């Protein structure tokens, strides 16, 4: 008989909040507080780049870590993300490619 893997999270409300814990306690990057609350895509991209380059705890390249964190935020917000904010964050992706010089590849 197979056993279910035990989760480190308790059932109920806490189980649904795993993404908040990832955002707050992630080992990937130390993000500036409220970075995704801004409306300037260039500022968001530069802050993510700074965090990724200076982090000693990331597993991939700084570019991969920064883009992953941005995508994680966009995906976890899902339907609750206003269209204007989604547009800003999509522009931040393009800016991130520019600040990491990935736009010409």
C-alpha cells in the first residue's frame, strides 16, 4: 500500500498560503520590500537584477533567478492582478531582458 507523502504545511488555510511563504522566505533572492507594487517597469527590472546579482543563495544564473521571481509573482497573482499591473509587469520582463543584455539573443 502506498503512503501519501507528508506535507510540511498544515491543512486548511495555511496550506493555501504556500506562495506567500515562498515570496517571504525564499532562498532564491532577497527582494526589496514592495518591489512589485511600483508602476515603473525599468525600476522593477533594475531592482530584480540587483537582487539576483548580489544573492549568494541562488541556484541558477542571475538572469534565470530574476525572471523566475517575476514570473512567479505574475502567475501567483493570476486573475486577481489588475490589467494595468499585469501590463507593467510584462513590460518589466522586457526591461529585465535589456538590463541583462538578453534582448539581442
